[in-house]
């Protein structure tokens, strides 16, 4: 979490920023997607939450500083450039929103869940958006800890609203470690023709007692292209995806294959936004 002390910065879901540390490695300018959701009606709107994977350069410097800190935090002067990117369409103008992420690409995706829940809270009867599905492929079960606090916060703030309309939000987390993949032999998947946002008996659940009721965890690697192809489309549909290149290619191709539905007049729109900043 970055706690800002200057003027309040505003951002939208899916946006990213560039950070440079002025006191050290000033030439390192690193991009990060913003995990947190900006809500001007709440306090601490100048706090920005990022998921930082320590690699080389700036991220490695931060990792060492945190490791050396007894409190798990450090202070310093940062130069923030942005925010940039994001989706140029209003999610509230669609009937369905489908969010796909792999790895740290979840940083560019999760804030959309906050946004749609806030829209649902403030526009219960008039909101066109009636269904939201999020699919996240991560490597290990422990990776869920990256967003567990956010999932709990969403449940605490919007749980009552979501329970009133149990079909509004469904989140599936797929843990795809090599050990799990080998054990499952890649033979499991969604049933033919099944709605990808509904519960599936072919999904072998793992222990998810500590996760909110709208989150389902599965312990194998799904055919993500088939997940997209099996989704039941409504009149207007938005797809947003962020992650590794192969993941984005597979999802993009599957969404493109659904465009024929729009051409045939079965649906009026299938909109795809690809976020490149899955840092």
C-alpha cells in the first residue's frame, strides 16, 4: 500500500501508473497496475494499493527494504506518473461484464468488482448490468492471499446487496500449479453447453471456507477458451482481460469467435478490452 501525502489522485478501474523512487535508483521507472478502487466518498482516497512481484531493479529494492523493516513498511519519496490506460466504455451500459486475469494481472481486474458493486448499491432497480463473472488463473493456492483482504472487504460492504441478487456476481479462482496439473491430468473442465457463470459439478472445489460465498476455488487448469465459448451472452456484453501473453491470446481468440453472434443479430454487442499492464 502506498500512502500519499500530497494532493488526492483519482483513477479508474484498469488503470496503471509509473513509479520512480527519488532517493534511490532514480532512473528506474516501473509500471504498476492499480489494485485498489477509488471512491471519492470514502476517507483515505489517496492510498493506492499495488501487487508488487519482486524481480530486479526497483521491486527488488523495495522487497529488501520491507524484509529489513520490523513493521513491514518503509517511507520514501516517490515520483508517480499517471494514471494511464483503463477502459473507455461505461460498464453500466452493458448487460454482462466478464473479467479474465492470470497471475498478477488480477491487479488490473479486481477494482472492477468494487465498481460494479458500488453501482449495484446505488442503482438497484435501474442498473442495466445484471451479471458479472470474474475468472482468475493463479499458480498456487497461496496466491489467493494477494486479494483475500479485498474479497473480504467486498463481502463486508456489499454482501447484503449481493445476496439479494445471488446471480449478480460470481468469482472463480483456478489454481494451476504443476503438481495440481499433473495430478488432475488436465481431464476436467466445464460441461458441454453449461453457463460458465453458474456452479459446475465438474469443478472440484478445494477448501474455501474462509472465502466469501460468491467465490469458488478450483484446483486444476481449465480450458480457458472453452470457458469463454460456453458463456451465455446477453444483449450487450463486455470482456476485460489482463495477464500473460498466451493467456490473453487464448481469451481474445475465444471472444473473437463469439463475434459471429453479434453478426447474426443474436446479440447487439461484444466488446473486448485487453489490459497490457499485468505487472
